[in-house]
């Protein structure tokens, strides 16, 4: 990772690890249908409303910040995507998954149904477009799928499987189903495996990351 010169307008686009994986298949599963914008590198505390030169310079420090060079790990870049919210919104939407942390035994299954708080004037609601869910290490689950959204993109992501490789997997749904792995060799001498589950509201842009622990029970 590096920094780009912000003196000129630059578009630095690369494929994520997941995008490279899909492209390498050569089966037509790699299709760009949407894009997102983010502001990961921006520190808004630098917006200075007391700048001695006036309001035209309030954002001077932010505008002078270097821009991050794109890199392929989707778990480390574009964490804070930009979203359009209704005019008059006074609270940022928050995701509630029902879990602050997930601990699940080998072979056990769990269904997660996220909901969005403070969105579209409702105390809590389920987003019409559903949620994206990303497991950081797909090896730790034998099943990871989304249900409730029947678009072509959702069906394609839910059908993707990755065997034996330490990569992430993303699915789309109004509810997310996961089953912990039963493969003992992944544990080695450990009794637990750790990863993270990241949920993002597809309409609101609200985001939450939950630690996941798989507990070994098979000898």
C-alpha cells in the first residue's frame, strides 16, 4: 500500500481478491454490475471552522491529505462506503445483528437476521435490498449463504464455493445462514478458530463487524 499524489485527479481501480478469484475462473461469473465509493482515508476532525482565512479554507487540511493507493484486500479497504440518506436525517443508521460476538461449536448452524436502526424514520426496519455478509475466512464454515433476496447477483454470490483457501466469501440476503466447519485439520493444536463476520446494509450503508469463534468439539 502507498499514497497517491493528490495534486492531480487519479482513478486507481484494481480487482479485490474475490474479483481476481472470479475472473480466474473464466466461466463468465465475473461481472461488474455495481460500484461503491468510500472515504476511508478522510479525517473529518480536521475540518476547521475557526480557520483564520475564512470558510473557504475550513476543509483545506482535508483536501491536502494524500489518497490511499488501491490494494486488493476487501476486508481492509473501503470499510466506510458513502451512502445517500434522506434529507433531514439526524441520526446515522446502525445495524443490529442480535450478537456482539458469535461463539459456535463445530457443525452447529446459526441464522442471523439483521435489522437497521434509525433508518427512514423508523426505530428499526429490515432493508428492502437486504444485507451483504462477508466471512473473512471461508474455511471455518461448511455452509455460508444468504436467503430472502432473489436477484441474479445474490444467486451468483450464494452459489460461489471456495475449498481449502484462506479467502473471504460474500453473500446477500435478508437472513444469513452459516454452519461451522467439521474439519479438524484446520484447528491444528488449537481448540478454537477465529474470524470475523461483516454485515452491511445495501440501502443504508450501515456496517457492523462481529468476531466469530468456532469451538472444536470433535476428536
